[in-house]
C-alpha cells in the first residue's frame, strides 16, 4: 500500500528568495532552520532531474558521491525508477 504525502507550505520559493537576497552565499546569512534535511518530490529524470515541494520545482544535480551512496544503500532501486517518489535530502546546497 502506498502512502500519499501532501506538502503543507512552500519551501523552495522561500529558500531561493533567501539565497538570492544573500547575494548567492549559502553559508553566510542563511538561517539554520533552512539548512536541515528537507523532503522533496522527485518529479522527473528525463532530460533533467526535477525536485519539488508540491508548489514549485527546481532542477537538481546530484554529486557523484550522492549517486554512489544511493547505489550502495539502495541497490534494489534504479535511479531512473525514482520518479513520483519522496526523497529526504540530508546534505544539500544551492
């Protein structure tokens, strides 16, 4: 049985706004509450990876380290089959 997850509020729009107001510096004046792990919905993988918060979406790039960790910990899943799944990102940046 699958679970349905609904997002209560926008996160990405606020994150991008804070990032741009801080002159593109993620570490300097970015509030700690926004640096914690976030849950995003995996929209699509072709031609680019798009993650969203239920209100807006953003193009994502995964590091080689992240992809290798995914393959090691979730060997039963293929990266291409992640569409329409909820991801919890523990280490991320703009």
